[in-house]
């Protein structure tokens, strides 16, 4: 089974070499527990392996993300300038709509740049769309399946 590194050696060891390739992983935690830092680490590990990445932020503006990453020694602006990292600030509603439209700017960016790693920060913001747990599960499935369909197309082209 093909594995991809999280960028955290001890976690990769626990996961028998990393995450299963082409899988989706939900990291859950209260504000301030390190979810965004984990997303940075995952994406930057991909950049080290020449795997383009996309960070979709629903709360923090890019300037705030740059500052936080800088404090950890990661220069997101340089990664963006290299064309390997892409950062999008949007709302959950716009993101879902973009996944459903094959001609959207989001889908074109994923395809045009062969995005191989995607981090959403954070899925908690999708709870603003509904309080119904069944509807929320459906939303999560649409997000995961929409991303998977984009990445399946990239894998076929590689």
C-alpha cells in the first residue's frame, strides 16, 4: 500500500510509513490545538517531495497564515512564489459550489497545478451551514468526493 509522509517522523512511524495515499484524514481539535500547524507540516512535507499543495482557509486571512508559519520557520510566500503552494481564502458555501462546478477557478487551479495535497482549515466552519448531523455528514461527503474526483483526474494525467 502506497503511503505518504505527514512530515512528522514519529507519526509516520505509528502509521506504518504515513497516510494511505489518496485518502482523506480528518484532524479534529479545539481552537489552538495545532490543526493549522499540522496542515502546514503536511503540505510542506509534500513540497519537499515536489508534490504541489493547496491550503484552503475558511477563517484566517493569508496574512495571518503567513505570520503564523513564519513564527515556525516556514516562509509560505516563498513556497507560493515557487508555484508549489497555493492558498485560497473562501467560505464553505463558495468552496462547495466550486467543487461542483468543473469550470470553477478552484478546479482549474487544482488541475493546472497538479495539486497532490490539500488541507482544509477547518471543516468546523461547515457547521455554520446546518445543525443537522445527517446533513453535515452529507456535506463532508460532498467535499471529500469532490476533492477526490479532482485528484483522480490528476493521477490519471500523471
